C-alpha cells in the first residue's frame, strides 16, 4: 500500500514538473512580428498593381507558411493616402517605434520594404506618399530593437546604402540592389517570394535562389524590334504580369543558359542588360555580398567574407 502511495506521489511530482517546464518554455518562446511597408507607386498603374500584389502575398506568406500571428503583421500601404494604414512618413516611423516597444529578447522581427527608391549624396531614400523615408532615420528608429533575430528586406532600387545603415551584429540585411547607382525597377522581390513559398526555407537558401533566378530572368529576355522574346515558362508568366501592355513572344519552354562568348553574337546580342544584383549582409561589416562576390560567374553564398553564415541559421517564423 505504501509502495503504491509512493508511486502515485512520484507520478504526480513528475507531471507537475513537466507542466511547469512546458509552461516555462512557452513563456520564454519568442514572438514573430513583421512590418510590411508598400511605398508610393507614383502614377504608373502597373506599379500600383504590382506593389499591391507583392504586399498581399507577403502578408499571406508569413501567416500561412511561416506561422506569424495575423495580429503581429502590420501592413502600411502607399496607395492609401489617409488613415492609420497609410504608408506616410509619420505612420511608418510610428510603426517602427511600436516594433521597438513590443520587441523582446527572444523575438524575431522582420521589416519588408516594397516600392520605389533612390539615392543621393550617399543617403538612400524609400518613396512614400509625401515625405520619403531615409535609410539613416529608419535605422535610427529601429536601433534599439531587442529581438534576437532582426531581418530587414528592402526590395526597392538603390537600396545598397540600407545595408550599411542597418548593419549590426546578429542582423540579416537583404537588399535588391547591392551596388550604388542601380536605380532601375527591381524584380528580386518576385523571385524572393517564390523562393520562400514552400515554407520552412532558411534565409540564405531563399536569397541564393532568388538572386540567381533574378539574373536568369534578365538573361532570358531578348529585345527584337518592338517586342521581346522570353525563354522559360516561369519567366514568360512573370513578364506578362509585369508588363501586361507590352508585346511578348514566347521562346523556348525551358530557360536558356547564358552565352557570354563575344564571338557568338547570337548568345548576347539584344539580351536585356542586367540592371540589379541583390545583396546580403549579415557579418556586420555593412557591405552586402552578391552571388558575384567570389568571381565573375554567379555562385551561391556564403561568401569568403562570411556573409550568409548567419542567414543560413534563420528561418522566418522560428525565433
């Protein structure tokens, strides 16, 4: 009888300690928060449609594929001119202040910028309705984020300076344009969304796939007279979505490997010029590495300098 009582006490004690440990673990588990800012599309209807599509897909991706709570995803839109969800300069800085206020040591905080951008006098700007947002003031606003994992993804043109402004230990900064002066419309975000779509993809894997696909996207377009021939079904689909008003001729069903032999003009004549190269900075030096980092042929990161090693350990939704 005494043996049975002792056994019962042992079981109860074990269960109580297990519940306590489980509760303690849940209490310490970090939150995942995201701020998605869609910038001012200007007067181009296709840009407004593109930014809306990308914004909606980011919000759905984080919630459905990476487990972000809907309440923890804040979306500000440049197409909205008034109200709390308008991507005005004041609202964006207030949302960043809120991210800092809510951030805890074990959290994962993500900021995604979608839209137009430019740089002047070594300062990067993100286009908003009214006053634009500079990299310096955004970095200052988010300087005291306490999250264990902080990720900034700026998919706008001329975003290289944002890597320097935001660079800090234990941060991952991804920019669509890693070289200063690249101000053309960027497409990297489209391929980043597609790279992340399967779910449970770490940031390095997603970056490498998106960066390499962006390069192939340019290499598979050939301007001929008033139209463009596009190779690869996926690239053809994307071209039609990006340029619904431009004539396109479908080339081969499979994308073609780049032919850079200057003696063979058919390989490069008329081919679209590469106008962007995405960068990743996570070693704290402020200089984003590209897939061209270690040679003239694009290769996946990590780079020799170490960019990509931290991103390889981080998956969205898993602080």
